[in-house]
C-alpha cells in the first residue's frame, strides 16, 4: 500500500523514511499538493516557504550520510504568522501594516525546530494581531489574509482563533504539525474547533523571543497536531532555556515528555469540573462533555463534580497595558523601511487605509494606545496582582489543593481565561461532534509546569476514545 499523508503521524512518517519508501522531499511535495487542492477553500496558509523543497532535499542527504537528528527530521510544519522566521517569508500578524515585514532572524522556537530537522513549510493565517485588534472581529479574519474557514464546515462553523490557520491547516492535513500562540484561548479555541490536540504550555516553558507580543504575563506558543504523541514530540523540541527570555529560567527541568504517554494515565487520577464553565454549551455539546466525563470515570479516574472556581476574570486591563509596551518594543526594531514602528503608527496606517485595513475597526488597539505603555500605573499593577490572586491563589491552586486534584476539566477553551491569567498549562483533545459536525474538545488544565501529568491524562483519554474524524473537503 502506498503512503498517504492523510492523518499520518510523525512516527509513521519516520518509519517510511527509514525504509526508503518515503523521503522528506516526497513528503513535502505531498503536503504542497494538498495545500494547492484545498487552501482556496480553507484559506489557512498565508505563504509557502520558497526554500521548503531545498531544505527537505538537504535533510534527505543528511539522513543518508549521517543519520537522523530526531523524530522531527524531515517533517514539514507550519508556523503562525506572528512568529519570526529569518528567511524569505514575511512576519505580519495578519496586518496589512506589516505586509512587507521580514524578520532579521528566527524566533527561538523556530530555530529549535530547524535544529531538530523540521521542514518549515510555510506561515499560517490568523485572527489579526492575534485577536487583540477590535471587538466583533470573526475568529480567523485578518486584513492581509482574509477569512480562515473551518474544514468541518467552511462558512458554517467557527474556526476558532486566534491560531485559526494553524488549526484549520492541520485538521485539513496541510502539514504534519503547526505552531500556534496563545494569550487566552488562542491555541485551545482553534484546537478544539478543528478536532485537534493543542498544548498551551506554562508561560516560561517555551521562549517568547521573536514572537509578536500581546502580553508579557500570558503569552506562550505551543504545538497543534492531530495526536497527543505528535504534540508531545513537538513540545520537547520547542521547550528550552533562552538567555533573552527570563521566564524560561523559572523551571530548568528538562523532561522527555514521551515518557508520559501512558494509556493507563487516568487510573487513580482525581479531576475536578466546574459546571459554571459549561453554561455556554448547547444541549448537544453538553451531552458530549457528559459522555466524556463518563468515559474518564470508566478509565479509572475520580471526578469531583462540581467544584467552584472564580468566574469574574474578564478584566483586560493587564493586556491593554502590556500590549502597548510589548508591541512598541517589537515594532521599534523593525527595519527603517518598515511602514510602522509604533502602535500609534499602526493605528494611523489603518485609518489611512480604511477600506482594506478596517473592516472591523480597531477599538482595542486604540484602547491600548491610550495607556502609557510604561507599566507603572496603579491601575496596571493592581490589575496584574488581582489576576494572579484570583487565578492562582484563590483559583486553580486553591481548588486543586482543597480536593487534591491532578487536573481540572473544561469544555473546549471555556477555562482558557483563568489558566491564562495564572500562566498555567492546558491540553485539549477531541471529544466528539455535534449532529451538524461541529467538533467538541475536552481540555485538561493543571498547575504550573504540570505538562507531564496533563499529557498522561490526555493521552489515556485519546487512546481510549479516538474521536478524531477526517474533515470531508470538496
């Protein structure tokens, strides 16, 4: 039987390349064909790396002469277009204001991927400025790239965001894996909306250097794949200590996360679920989550149901202050030929190009620009300390300590806000589909740097249920 990229895992690709039946070049060509066939419908990929095939061929030569670097050797991956790639591709955050921006060097995590032997295939579309531009902008829309569609229902189902292109592309088998970024829900939302595995790591596990920022407190990148095992392989490569990012020195323990791919990982685990966080689900989605809870119990876990978590965590003052500070620091380092070098200039550029740039206005950009950007105001400091208190001390830490929980359970990205403010990790896994084909995800959240435990739980659930279905593309 000939090899097909449809739902192929990293290990399956490596096995085929090891036998000589497949090469990185052939694999890259297969994905390029899939993009050519379906990207017009899904609009997930903004740009193809013009060097992708050359990189793949070079890695094939290296495999023959020196052997394999690791499990990502020759594997094509896509990068969200708010992450710097120091190559011939742009880095735009989906904004026409950055349409011609080229980064001088790779983001730290992109360099890690290259060193691991991954083929950087292209850049993915996203909700513009990682969904920190305005109220009411649809998930997956950018002025530069247009609207990303959900492969499970193009034009009908929400694709999730802001890592919409990364989610839709991997669901549609445009690449083996992708990198998304999250400030609050931007991996978990498109992950669950596209029936994927998405890992939002603890802030500090992955370097933030070279990523267009929203919030110094909450930003992190993370892998988006079709299986837990593939996400774990990518996570190990992406994680690392970066001299330019102090957060990466918080936890220097380097783990081989593949050791936690345990099919019995739910046995004797104690999990908690807050029913307050399920209120946004419709009846079908609620039924899917309740079925997932039964499956989890049948796999040997105890569920504390319900638990009580803070729900009034909608204040975005921290993000408004930190965005101006972070984005100005990023933009000032762009080349002199760049069209914008500050948030104020971005706003003015958008006003000057309203017809293309402001289909959905820019209210959040303006709110952020009203702040000083110096992170010294009492409003900012008090908001930041309150976020930590309510999300950590009186939130996740308190409830997990009280009930001795291994993790919390949420639907889709419904618990993203409290985990984001705490800087804590989450993993979402496919849990099923509604009658109209809308994917639903089950999400496990834990304390800081508890990725190993979350991987155990998510892998055990995934292997026992295997809910993911291939989207039917035209």
